[in-house]
């Protein structure tokens, strides 16, 4: 279930990079332009439209 959290204060922000680094990348090696971690970080920062 998705929950809209709203703005987070500095005490509630965690570095997501270690978690995203552990996600296996199902894409073929050929044709990758960006790392999966970078793509997931951009998606996490995108505003939600609910």
C-alpha cells in the first residue's frame, strides 16, 4: 500500500542508495545507459500524483 508522507524533516530522511544497490538488475548488460540505482533514485524523488 502506498502512503503519501508529505515533506520529511531531516531526522526522518535516510540514504536510500544502499537499499537500491541491493536490488538485482534484470536488464541485459548491453544497452544499459544508466545504473538501476540512479533510475530508482530519480523515481523515488519524483512527485507522486495520487
